[in-house]
C-alpha cells in the first residue's frame, strides 16, 4: 500500500545458505533491581550482544561510569551470563529457528555491579592498599595476587578495561574468559579505594574449577598458583584467535641474532597478549652431545626465572645422647653431618664427641613418650626432619661372647590407673605412657624376666640420689620421696623370679626386691609377708597399647614397664628423669647460610648434565643422550619474576632451603648475564628495581605466605598478611623471599601522589581492615578492626 512504511529486514548468513529474516527475535529488557518492569524490544539475529547491551543502558539511563553485566533469563530459575559481547544473537542461541510465526521471547536482565555499601561510602583509602581474606589455607593465593596487583602495567590494563576488547572466548587452551574476568573483578575492588579487605571467593572458585589441584582448602605453592594464573590470563586474553602450526628450526650455525629474532617472531605468531608484553623473555639453550659433539642451539620464551639456591653439602643436626651410665643424664649435641649421608654417618659424628663406637648406638625418633620410628644404620638422613626429636642410645659395652647374639628391646614407661578399664571389653587396668622410652640390648641367652628386671632396675637407679638439689647433674630418676613411709603391700605378682613355694616366699625376701633396696638408698627392707615389685612388665606393640605374650616373635620387641601409681610416686622422680644436659657444642651459635641473588643467577647459567629421566634425542646419533646443557639469558621482559627454588624434591628426599638470599631493592644489573649486547641507544637498559616480594615462612608440612609490595601511586611499601595490611620499611624486606618481582627502570613511573603520613592516633604499622565479599551482583560487607 502507498502509505505503509517499508519493512526493513536483514539477510542472515547461514553456513549453507542466506535467508531473509522475516521475524526478528523479541526480547524483554529489565534491570535486576526491578524484574517486574520490562520493556519489549526486537533485534536481528545478526546484531551483536554489545549493541543490545548499549541499548539497555541507554533506555534505563545507566551511568557511563557504572559497570554492568548482561544475563539471559529463559525461566524464572534459569539464568546464563552473556560474557562475549562480540557474539551475535544467533551465536548465543537466543532463537531456536529462522522462521517462526510466533516470536521467540527471552528476558535480558542487566545487573549493575554494586560493590559498596552504606558503611563503605564513608571510607576512602589509598587505592591498592587492600587486604585479601584467608578463606582457609589460601595465603598462597593471596600472596601471589598481591604481587600481581602491584605490577603496574598489568593492573592498569585491567583498570582501564582494556581486557574487554581482547577477551578470547574461542581459545581451546583458555578458560572462556572466566579467569580473566574473575581476576579483573578482584583487581577493580582492591584498587577502588573503598575496601579495607576483599574476599576473593569467586576467584578461588573459578581457579578450582579450571585447575582441580587447587580445589578445596589444602596448602599449595604460591609459585604454582602464579604459573597457572599467568598462563590462564594469557590464553584468555590471547589476541591470536587461530593458532597456526609452526615448524621449529635448529640454528645450524646461523648467527644468534637471526635465530633469536626468528624464535621471538614465531612465538608472537601463536602467543600475543598483555602477559607476553609484560612478563615474557627469551632463553638461549645450548645442548652438546657427549658422543658426537653435536651442538644444538634453540631460543625459547620464558615467563619467570626459576633459579636454584647454592646447596651446602653439610647439615647441622641436634640429637640427645643416652648413655648406659644410669647416673648420666641425656646430653644434647649439635653435630655436623653430610647432607646426603646415612644414619651411620650420624653415629660416626657422635662417636667423635663421646668416644663410643658407632656400632654400639641406635637412633630413634621419639614422639609423645613412644618411638615414632627406629632407624636402620643404612637409611638416609634426609628422612629425618630438623624438628624431629632424635635420641641416640648406647646399647652395650661390647662385652659379649663371640657366639652371643644381642636382642635390642624398646622399653616404654606406663602408669596404671587405680580403676579397671571395663569399657574396652576387658577387666585390665587402663594405662598411660610417660617419660622417655629406652632402647636396651642384652644377650638373647640371658633374656629372662628376672634378668630384664634387674637390668631395668640398674638403668632406672642412681648410686647417689639427691632429692633436694635443683641441678641437672647427679640426680636419680628412680629415688625416694619419703624415707619413713610404709611400704605398699599387695598381692600382685613380682616381675622378677617367682618363689617356688609359700614357705619360701614368707621366709625369704625375693632377690629382685633386695636388689631394689640396695639400689635405692634410704628405703627400709621389705618385711611384710607379701612382697611387691616396683613395676611389672608386659610385651606390647609399637604404640605401647596392645599387650602381647612375652614369647611372641617379633622383629623389634616392645616391652612396657607398668608402674602402680603409689609405687611410681614413691620410687620414680619424673621431673628428674625429664632433665638433660647441653653439650658445649650447643653453645656455638648456628648461623644461617647467606648468598647473593647474583650467585643464584650465576648458578642458573652454569653447565649441567641432563638426568636419566630427561635425556635429549641427538639427531646425529639417532638416540637419546645425557647431553650437557647450558641456559643463557638473551632478552628480558619489562617485569621480571625470579622464583627462588627453596623447595627441593628428589626421589629420596624433600626439604626446604632456609638460605638467606640477599637481593637489591634498586639497580639490579643484568648486563653481565645477557648474551644480547646493547648495540644502540634505543635498546632498553638492563637495570631493574624491586616492586613486590612473596614470602614463605615455615617448613614443608606447614607454612605461611605473605608479601611486600610497593604501591604504584604513592611509592610506599606495604606488608600484606592476608586481610591485614601494614606499612613497611625497605630494611624489612629480607630473609623469607620466595618470589621476587622486578620492573625495568625505564618503565617505572614516579609516584603521582605523595606517600601517606600515618596520623598520631593511628600507629604506622596499623591499618584498619574491612572485609568485602566480591561476588557477582551486590556485595555484602562486614567491617572489622585488626592490629
């Protein structure tokens, strides 16, 4: 008809044909704050989601500075985030068919990202000075995030929303942009200046979703998290949408400059992102075949330097030596032993200090009044940790017949309760371990109850008990507390030899009791008709709990000495038994090894031979070879991450190196390590300044991560300990460094604002802490104060 306006329709390009779009997709638009107020709108399947997003913002007058997100609601309970704004309506499956007589109706909801609450409006702090709440063993993640947050080029990239144009949703190696967006959310909250602390719960969930090793709340390595995060951000922000296959070429005698430029160009053809621009450098790797002397030269990119620490060949160990002399107290020694040595080497070192032959010693780890482990002489010392309580026992004086065989017995001390333990299914008395256990040896032919009882009396007695003295020498572990008290009488069986008859028992005192009275001065002889031994003996298991028969064969016999509470109180001085003497070797202060960072870098660039598990295939010999390898630095990135390899893992041992690494805060010069020499004034300098440090305190089984970082705006150093943030001085940034972040001097900007001056009412090392839970949508905030 003449007055009818034209019906404009787009032609949609399908994989096999093109069609005129007769019926557009009809959607309802609304804000998350008011889901009932909707507006109907129609869009072509060829329109991009970005256009829909902008139209919604314009219609509802959303501020240009406000951040918003687009969600698609197909039902009341089902919603899907539209992350890729460059996709078309057709790609997002907003329509299920090309031609429909009834329009396809969806609801597009725009969520305004609100992170501040009424309480936060009153706080305005320095941007970036924001803690991260520990969600449960997540200090490793918080430390790495704080270091990256204070890396200026990366943080400015996210704060300026430059990442939105480079999100790669189609990269099969990436995470569909989710890691980049989750990281951007954390950074924007930390640098908003409105939060004391942020809860990175969404980021932690995303990391665990794409890297299952970080699921849950176990302890992890901050360097492993950093490696995953940098790789994930790179793939999510990779500007190369389709990676081409590139065949690598060997140098074959070509100049290093030519081979390096070719390698870097090939790297950028497949990898081009802000991570590459900021953190990637270039190695020169040289391999030499030991058989045909074939030299292979390649140039490989790197994201961080993992430098080894110089490892000492010796180790300092502290042990307690227990002599056969009952009057001698355990003595604590500090010994220097080979780090790769065995238990026999520890005995040899102790032999030089005591004069006792190593073959008369037994080494054990004592924990909670029992033997946690009894070591064999051929076991490696690496299985002994520095915090273990190691006891070395003298076993015998060597006076054994040639044909005699000695039995080493583990002795536990137990105290019986006054009441029988009916709840365990038996009517025996309950027992509890106390004191230090013993290792004793005696000839197998003489291994009887009577002989063992006499030997134990000798070990637990002293010739001159001195109950009133408080010194550590000349004390008795088994002595009198009341010389006039009445001896206990009981019907219990003696642990020594049993009498042959009642008459003999009445008339004659058992030898074991007489011997006890001789060993324990000040005690009256037993005169009662029924005699009582000081203790009884039972064969038990290694935990000292389950009783076993004395005749049962076992590779390591364990025997428990059971004390009656009254007898223990009268005859055993537990306080004296726990005392020990410090050898003069303990007075020599133990100094930690200190090395320079330059020494670690030099060690990184030294020649090494490949291990058997990682051979190199020689193209000339046509077989795998244990070639010599040397790594050299060719070019360095704007931000250089140096990983100090404090954790050492081998097939035989695991340890943490507590070596103190001294590193410069300014003017770290790499000109002496770079093979690529500066040829003109346009080349960047090789001097770096420190901007962040990730610290690790503790050992392998337990530890804690913190970080130091220099704020890019005010130049002030801060100490980040999870949600706690304090001012830091440059001289504090030492000792526990694990990851070092350096920025090239020509890229460092001078502070735009002066550093803050702590007020008189707030100490310099005190920063308030307020927690904000960073989630999609509105945020819930809880204020709290921490020292």
